C-alpha cells in the first residue's frame, strides 16, 4: 500500500489504542507480519512542552518500523510544531492526526472526536501539519459524533483538500464508543469519493473478517485494533489466507513464548520511563506487571478453568507472578492447542 512516500508491505495495520499499542506490543505484532503500527495517542501540547510522560508514549525500539506517530490536539499551529518535533527524532515514518477519540477529557479540550463537529478545523490542522513536515500525514476519525449528524463526507473532503495522504475511518459514531454495528457500507461509500487511500477500521476480530472487509468495501487497507489484543498472530493468519494456506495451529508453548517476549519488552519500556521518573527496579517491574494485566486477560481468553486464577489478578505484582499464573493456567489444559476466537 502506498501512503505518500511510504510503501507498506501489506494493507493490514495495528490501530492506535491508548494503553495497548506501546512499543512492546507493536514489536510482538511486527513479529507476526504487522505492516505498520501506530503509537498510543499523545497530546500535542505536552509534547511541544517537552513533557517526559507524553514523549514516553512515543518510545520506539529497533526493528519495528514503519511506525506512525499518533497525536491529538485542536490548535493547528501547535499540531504542526509537534509534528515537526516528531519528525526531527528520525524515528517515525508517518504523522497521524487523531480526530476521533471519544474519551471525555480529550473531547472536552476540543480535540479528538470533538473535531468531527468542525470539519473545517480538521482541514486547517492537516494543512498546517503538511506545511511543516516532509513525512506522510494521515487522519484517523469516525463516521460522525452521533447518529443524528454523520459528518464523514465533509471530513473526507477537508482531509483530502488539506493535503493528507490517507484517511482511516472507524465505522462507528464517537458517542457509541465501541458499541454497536460498524457501518462498512458508509466506509465503502467514502472510498468511492476519495482519491487518497482509505483505511477501514472497526469490529475486525478474525483474519477471515479482515479479508472480507477489504474485499467487500473496496478500501485500500484495514486497521485492526482489539482483534489483535491477545492474538497478535492475526496478521500472520491474514497472510496465510491470502496465500491460500491454512491458518497455523497455535500451541501453548508458542503462546508462552509470546507472553514472555511481550512482558520482557514492557519491562524494558518501564525501565526507560523509570529512568525519567527515577523509579527503582522493583517499581519498574511492578508497573510492567500491572500494565500487562489487560493483555494477559486476552492472551488467556478461552482457555479452560482459569476463572479461579483470574481472581488473583490484582495480586500480580511482578513479572515472575505473571509467568507463574500463566504456567498454572497451562497446567490445567486438556489440550496444548490455543483455542481460536
């Protein structure tokens, strides 16, 4: 897929997700053929002020490129200067502008999904960012803020005339968050309107569904969000189906290796953050274990007889605790095959 000067190996990407798509998780998805990952969403104002916690959201590791730096804000000038600062790091391949996050504190600042109500402002931000960077610039948004007034047609026009190189559309309204059906028909309609690439997003949890949505909607690419959490191999599943091969059988030994790699990557990231905040190694490991719980629930989803162990999650305070629980769950299984979703 061609996005401005950037050519990706496939048309399937890891969508940005707050609290999930850090470098540790992106690296695991890259291992399974994810074509490009997006950082967690970072606030432009914080980045431009040099906030270490904000910049920590944009930490990267060797071998995971191409990477999109995903930012939010409402001031075109601040967004442009922030994009230029991100490009100056030399670690990113694309600047992605968030115009769809429904989180209340972001919307209250006039950013994220609040921009859906003002397509002209989206166009202003795109033009400002394009004027300051040489990297490709893309926009991620939703079909509207609520069902009363879809704005995606106006937004698509502003994004394209503003000079963006691609548009990613989550096919739900911001007011619905992640509830309800995804309007892939409307996404397909927007694709027919646009000359720039359109990437569809929302409700894709299997490789079969990813390929079907790509084919039926006519979009140029697919973003996978929650469908990759707990099964980062979904990207490998897609590639195998595209080649006409059967999907690989995943075994518990492989899953354990994935969990261990992911957790080790997260500990390494927390060490960087700990260096910023002068935390001790114990607190670094504890922070990684706490953060990892949301991933662990999904990695173990569908396995037999783990409800009792799940009650212990709040007591998991180290990497060793995590792996002890993983081994305890695996010992209860009657099969060494990871169940499909």
